[in-house]
């Protein structure tokens, strides 16, 4: 059984984990929720690299991972290239906004990408499609708000109404945390289609691991703050 580590700064990685278990149920999973350094979206590349390097070295001391899923758009956008060089024997899988499928079904002017400032600034895919006319909206405060309101996400409907303005037919979730608000977004914007990265990440992992028989997945979650872990456990029905 392959050992797979997933990393994020809070609850967002759970969205990726659930899809990985669904698509690729052949692995021993450890999700590391780095609540100590939450949020990642407000930090610079150098700090995020040091945080990621330190966390990987710490985790490897007790969990010998073969694959690492950076279940965070910000980490992927800022440090994945350097981290791959540092840990060259490990396979890294990043998380990027699902802009391509959104553009296959919508005009660029109708696509709104919401993400952290760090992701919008550094993500290669966003840079590639920026001139196409897609709308970009940085929301640095939303990920922490989601973690704080997992037990009552309807509290954030007013936030969505206030901040997600303008004309759009598609919302691309450029932060794994945002997927927790899918139901609320559908209620606030009933005619808008929402795109997330989870399925693409899970299928990418499957392409490395391959299908196996007679193997059941295992899941472990490591979280510095037990209060937040309880919220994750309750909300995501883990």
C-alpha cells in the first residue's frame, strides 16, 4: 500500500482527501492540517518554503510518504518547484484552479476565479489565462472564515453576496477551502456553475498509484488544534 501525504493549512485538504479516497482507494493516507501556520494565503514564498520543508521533514520521521499532495493552491503556486528539487525522490502532486474545464464550457468573460492573493500572483495557469478576459478576485480572509464557521457555514452567505459581485456564469474555486461553501454558493448564485480541483487531483494521484485489487484505504488526520479537528470531523463526516 502506497503512503500518501496531503498537506494544507486548515480544513481545505479534507475536500481533496475525500475525493482521493473515492477515486483512488488504494492508499494509506495522512492528511496534515497545518493549523499552526494558518492561513498560508497571506505569507510570502520564502516563509512558505521554510514551513513546507520543516513540515515534510517532521512528518517523514513518523510517516514514510512516497507521494505528497499539496492540497493547497497557494502552496502549489509558490513552492512546488523548489520543494520538488529539495525532495527529489518524492512524487509531488499540486492543486491548481480548474480554469481549463470552466473555459471549455463558458466564455472567458463569464468566468470568475476566486483565490488568495498569493495564488493569483504566482499560479502559472492563472498567468496563462489572465489575458483571456477571466475575472480574478483575491479573497485572503475567506479560508480562515470557513475554518471558523464550519459548524454554521450559512453565516458566510452575506460575505458571498457582498464580495462576489458582477456578471459571471461560472466560479472557479482557487482555494481548496472554498469547496466547503459549494451549497451556499448555489443558494446565493443559483444559475452559476462551480468548478473545483478535487477530482483532477485525485485522478492525477491515481495515474501514479494505479488501480489495485483487495486493498482498502486507510486514513489518518494530524492536526495541531484538537478543537478544529473536531469541527473537521463533524462537518465532513469523516
